[in-house]
C-alpha cells in the first residue's frame, strides 16, 4: 500500500533539448538556497566563512545566462531537482565556477583568483549560524579534501546523486579525474543530514562588525575632515546650545556604569539553593548557581566579556528571533563547570539564556549560544542543554526536579531508563538532534517533579522542546499508554523542527478512518510546533496505515491557527493506493466536521468528518470542510 500527498507537484519534464532563460530563472528563484549551499560547500574552507558566504552568493547569481537560450543539457544533468533541466544547467554552472575558484592558477594567490563577491556588504561580516560538534568535525574533514573530492561528497550527500551521475557531472564541470575525486570522497563518512544543517546554510546568516580599527586607520584623514565639518556645522546650527543626534547617550565604547556592572563577575546574581522552595515562581529566576567553577572569576569574566563583544574566532548561534547583544545589567549565574571537554558557563538575563563554552585544553574555539526563554515556567523551565558530544547530550535540570530518565519515543511499551544526576547534571543520553540518516528511534528526556511527569526532546537548541498530547486547548503530558502510543509512529517527524526555535510540540490523534479495501483503519494525527517568538508555528498532518511502522507527513501549514488552541480544527487528505492497486482520495477532519468536499483533480462530497473517493494516480485535489457551526475550513497543503 502506498500513499501520495494530495497537493503533490508533478515533476517538471526533463530532457536534453535547449531550454529558455525564463525556465532557468524560475529554477534559480525556486532553488536559490540550495545552489548557494552547494557553492558554499565546494568552495575552499580556508577562505573563511564570511568570504565563502559572499562568494557563494556571487557564483549562484552569476549562473543565470545572458542569452535567451541555454545549450542542451548533458546526460548527467537529467537528474536535476525533479528532472528540471533549468536547475540542472544552473547546478553545473555553479559547480564549474566553484571548482575554478578553488583551483590555483600559476602566478596568482588563491584569494586573488576568486571573483569579486557581489553583493558587497560594507562594515559587516556575514556568516552562517554555528552548528554542533558533528558539523565542526565534518567541516574539518571536508577542508582536507581537494575541490573535486568535496564536490563529489556534496553531490552524493546533498543532491543524492548516484556515483555514475556524479562522475558525469564532474566531467562536465571540467574535473580531469572524477574517479579519483570519488575515491577521495570515500575517506569522509557519509553524513547527508549534516549537509542540510544551519552550519552550512549561507542564506541564514548572522552579522558582526568588520575590523573597526583597521577601517579607522584606512580612513583617518577623511574622518578627521568630516569631524571638523560636523563641529562647524553644530556651532552654526546650534548657537544657543542643544542636544546632539544621540541625546545624552555616552560615546560609543566609552565607560558606562551599567555596562561595566554587567561585565563584573563579582556582581553576578546568585540565587540561594533553597529559594525555589518558598518562591511563588517556578522559572529560571529561582535556579541556584551550580557547578564546581562558580568561583572561577577569570572564567566568568571571559564569559561576560565574550557575551558583550564576541571576537572573530567565537562561534555565535541563536534560536530564531533571539537577540545576541550584551546584557543590560548583571545577569544571573546558573552554572559554571566542566562538561566533557569544555568549560561551560550558563547565564540568564530575564529574557534569554546564554551559554559560553571554551575548550578546557586551549584558548581557541570558544562558542556562544543564545535562546529565548521569556514566559518559561514549570515544565518549560525544567531543563537546559549543558553540552553535546559524541552524539550525546547532557542536561542541567531545575532544582525542583526529583527524577530523570530517558525513553525511546518510538517504543511506547518500553520502560523508561533512569538517568543518574550529580548537582542537577544528567548522565549523557543519545541526542536525536545530532543524528543523521534514517530514523529508527527517538530518545527523549523524562523529568519528574511534584506536579507529575513531563517529556522533552533535544531539537538542537539550549532549551529542550516540551512534548504534549491531546486535543488543542486540553492537551496533557505524554505519560499514559494512550499518549505514548499516539506519539510513537510520528516521533521521527520531530526532525523537521530542529533548530527552529521550538518551545513545545503537541500531537493530536484527531481521526480514525476505515480503509476502502477493508484492510483496517488509518490513523490521522496532527502535530503542532509552537515557537518561543510566536510566529513560525508549524502544523503537520500525518497519516498511518495499519501496515506502516511510522506515519507519513501528508500536509503542512506554517503560521496557520489550525490544530492549535485558537482553532482546534484540522482537515487534510492523502492519495492512497490499496493492495489491489486502486487509488483513493482519503480525507479527514476533527469530530466536529460536518462535511468534506473535494474539487480539482477529484470531485467528491461526504457527510461527516471522513471522505473516501476513487481517484487517479497523481491527482491533485482541493479540500473544503464545513464545521457543525457552519464555518468553512480549508485543508492543509
């Protein structure tokens, strides 16, 4: 039995004839992030992340031809995105120019050989968000490969091309020994999931100032002249005195009592160990300072200074919507200690949690991570990620947590395995955020406190996402057998929410549908991920047949109220193939759905919350539902 998305887009027809520049332009717009990522990964890592970002964008933008017709695509290009020859042509152009940029030419240093990086961004350094230990290790391994070998590895992992197509594409891009490039690429273990991580995304960027001292040296005379003119202008325009453009603000980088207090480790807020017992609040503001290095003033000073002014070598990351500026005043110290191979400091300023990490055996490679936690309380403020290493994660738990365990979310009948804790720090457990490849299990953190048991999962951020189950507005903890069985077939769908600033994810089994061939019932589940920033919410509709071990995502909505507390309704459909080979449109809504109608490629109507109608393979249908109160809802796409 097979299923297809109702809103599935048919692949574009491929071919070997010439295609128009309009088709290439459409492919560039649709696949621009992927083309830029391809160029970024193939370019030499020795250029530095900022230079690679601008050069990758330049190569992707210059891939579009000026002529009205493109040449015939080569056979290797037939395996472009969904068979699109426009994308195949652009991919070959980007690959060729990236390899040319990485290939030294006699008499010129490598940096001089690169094309001017357009667009230019003056006064800022742009670089992707930092990843974890696995991404850093992969970056180091790729830096040891030649340009053609890097291209072979990326075409395998990112484009999912078989070796014969990789060989043809490398030949078309001017590689003299594609077989050797493929052999060299074998020295790096295949990790296709890591290539799609934010670490290698040159379209999701962070900004920092360039070398301000050097810029001032280069423009000293011009600045002096401009300053003189500005002073004269102020004297003429304000003969009686008055405010400057910044009012009473202190000059940039000047001493400021509040800023100095924020950088003084002696003024860090330290909460007593038992404060949470008598406090009316259960949030990060009542966490005590823990860890063996809370008295290391030098470490705390470095952490505060890096937070205020991260240097060029600091890897900075933040969940979407989180500001990375320095604290407004002395923050609260939550932890300072050694975690695996790093010294870690965790600070809290009332709205954000910041984690500073430095290697314990050196002074290079510091990292600074931020996460929003405004409004976190109770179960949402029960744990923080201390560190990740070797595929595992360690947590710091809240002082009110009485027990910790790990469980495999895909195995609802298996018992949770207790985790040992020392001063609130858990033993390492497998992190699904660090895993690549096929998903066969999903390890989550189970915490117990006076209010009950809660589940949370690592999604690659400082704060684990809380998991719940049930109808929106009345969802509960994932503790009972029914809630665990609801999540089990759909646990791996959480991978779609990694590094997205997720606060909580709820799973709601909203319908059971008898299958038309009498082979049992299909299960409809809607999962909704809420973010810390409010926008960017994602609702997924998933469908599982009796013979399927895991559910399939059939529809998705972003920034829609469906399947949420404000609108606890959902409607989705799927094309399903029976064991006899017949295709059907299956659709389901919540229990208060009075009728469902389908139009477009399938025309059908049914009373109640379920609809089953015969359909043709590849048909596309638009779904409309009517609720019991007469309101109309649309299906997720």
